[in-house]
C-alpha cells in the first residue's frame, strides 16, 4: 500500500472531514498506516476474552489452537480494515486540501456509517481513490451521493464500471441544471462501430438503474416573436450555446436519460466526449433557424457558474 504522511489537521474542510469520520466510527480519528502495537494488543485481549465468555455461556470449550486462529484472523482483518480506511480518508483529504469554501451543513451520520462500513473492506488503491472523492464531495456538499448510490457503486463489477465510464463520455447535461443529463439517441450505430459501445451496454445500464429505459424527447422552440430563447448544454469540458430566438426555431432531441443515481455517479467521471460524438450531436441538431456557439470551460465558480473561453460559432 502506498505510504502517506499524517494529515494536516487544520482548515475548515479537513476539520469537517474529521468530524464526519468521528460520527461514523465513534472515536477521534488520527490517520495511521496501521494500528499501534498497544492498540492491537488491547484489541487482541478483548477478542480472546469475548471468545472465552461466549464459550462459557454456550457451555462449550474452545481449544487453544482454535482460539488462537480466531484471534489472529480478526486482528489481521481489523488491521487491514484500518489501512483501507486510512488510505480512503487520505485520498479525501487530498481532494479537500485546496478547498476554501464548503457547505455548513453536516454530513448525515447514517450516511457516514454506511460509507465506512463499505470502504473498510476495499483494498484496491484506485477504487479507494474513487471512494475518497465521494467522501470529499459529500463533506463539501452533503447529499451529493445518496445511500442508494453508494450501495449501487459498492456492488458494481469492474466490467460494470468500465461500461459506465464509457457511457459517461457521451453524457450531455443541461447547463443550468445538475439534475438532467442524457445520451443523444440516434448515435447507437456509431457508438457500436467506433467505440465498442453496443446496445447490450445500454441494456446493462438500464438493468443497473443508471439509465432510464423509457424513451425521452426534449423539444425547444420560440414561444413568441419577442422572446429570446437560448438553451445551453455541457459536453465534457465544452459548453454548447444554442440560440432559438428566431420565430421558426425548433429543436427536438431524442434521449436516453440518466437516472438520479446515474447523475450522481457522473460527478465521479472525467467525461471526455469523443470529437466524432460532439460533432455528430451538433450536426444533427443544427438547422438554418438556429445558431450554435461553443466555448471551452476553464473553471467552475463557487456559485455553480462557469468561466469559459470566448464563444465561437460552430
């Protein structure tokens, strides 16, 4: 396991992280790579005494060898669990160390307890980093990930995660809403031919509850001749601005919608849409009555708005 330094226990984000951990595991958290020998010995004694008590109550005898094996197994398990917690917390702190403003709302204790019950048995460092980001996001903004989402994520196989990561690259989000994201429907053949994303992958995401199986369609257009209508989308690190101010402007987008769980999981993805997909989407919605402008995202502001490069006409 990767070695890491003790966390610097100062700053509001880290203080809130420590408080969240305390609410879940019941002790003031001090990051360490393993339990100290004294801690392990104290735990060892409690395990032995507990086993002896159980044996006495049940009027059974435990052979010394069997008791020793039980003792060693539990100590080994708990030491590894502590390592797993430490690395995940360290990853969360790395995500939080440069944050200056975070929500004042506390992390739900039930959420924290469920979270640490999950991550104590995760030993893969890449996956631990993923869970560290989840913990950091939840500290910054509680309710970013529902209990349902983290329970689903816990049960995803490596193949499931790879399938989701590919789908995330094709996610299109409404600029002014974090609650609506979709995959442009009509691109399935190209996804299959160029990106090995077949219809079976859609079926898997339907089954997992990440995509909605029902057909969706978004329709936009000019309401009155005096109304300026504009619709913005985010695709990876790009913003797409569509001007629908013409009285003849109409935009229809067939879509596979992400569920709420899917939308929450998108926060974990890098979302790098292939250029072919980006161009295919814009070319299919483009017509003479609308104007499309694009810009690159530079940074995200605290209020949720974006800093972008100057817009250029597509």
